C-alpha cells in the first residue's frame, strides 16, 4: 500500500484520523516520521504518547535492575548494562524525529503553527505548554496546514471530530426553500404555504350586528 491509500472507512495518511484506535495511531506515527505538514488528532497523539511513556518506564526499570546488580555480579552483567544503555540511547534517537513531527501535526490540528514545538526547549514551562496544546480540540481552520490549498468554509464546524454536513432531504419531504433574512417559520409549517402578516388587521366580523341582531355585516 502506497502513501496516502487507506482501506474503506479510514482516512488517508494525508488526513487526520479522529477516533483512531491504538494500532492505527502507532502505524501512522511510524509512517509519517518525516511528514511535518498536515494534522494529527488527539487520539493519534495520545495513543503514541502512552506507548512512549510505557517504553520509557520499561527501559528505566531494566536499567535500575542492572545498576543494582552490577556491584556484586560478574563482569558480563556490567557489560550487559552498558550495551543496554547504548541500545536505549539509539532507540530514543530513532524516536526523536517522529515524535517532533507528530507534535507539529497536533499543533496544526489545533490551528497553531508548528514552530510552537520549539517551546519544548524552554526548561519547565515549555513541556507543560506543549501538553496543554496537545489537549486542545480540533479546529477546522487547521486544514490550512494540509498543503492542499483548500480551506473549510467559515460556517463549517466539526461534530465528534468529523466535518459537519447539512441534513439530506428525505423521500416524500417538500423541498427546503431558503429562509429570507428576518423571516421565521413555525415548527412543522410548510414554507411554501402563503404567510399571513401577524401585524395586519383581523378579518372582518360576519356575525350579527350589535345594533340589529338580524343583520350581518
């Protein structure tokens, strides 16, 4: 499968995957290592963040175990600890670029420039700010970072992460006519029916006259 292709029902790699499951988030994280355009949904970001946190915990536990035993064990344990330290360093370096690109795409999805990722270089404040950015909801205007030149309409919103679409007219329903400015249609009222002016005079009274009960007006 080439870049950009996806099975039916799934967005392509150029599009954000809202509600992405854990396996799909990991696959996108790996495949888009050098992709700094486009957007990444919150599910894509946080599934990967959870996996990276778990990997860090496992590495730290193994390193602590090797350091604890290295003082009273043969030389091969110390050598194994050194090799594991080198291995963990290489893994962290390999994960650095895809982590940065994912952070940039998450900023784009919240309609922020990817240059805000440099906040991670600021001690203490920077990582906290990036966590806050990563928690922000998706903004449709972030499509400007997709590189396609297409922008969503100003009145287009997101519903559960997906672009909002106008309701489709059902079978047997009268055609919907545009509503004029300042005009209000009551519920279940056919807009094509003649509309009466609520401010006009009431209809003439056709009942008996007050002066002559037998005479009508």
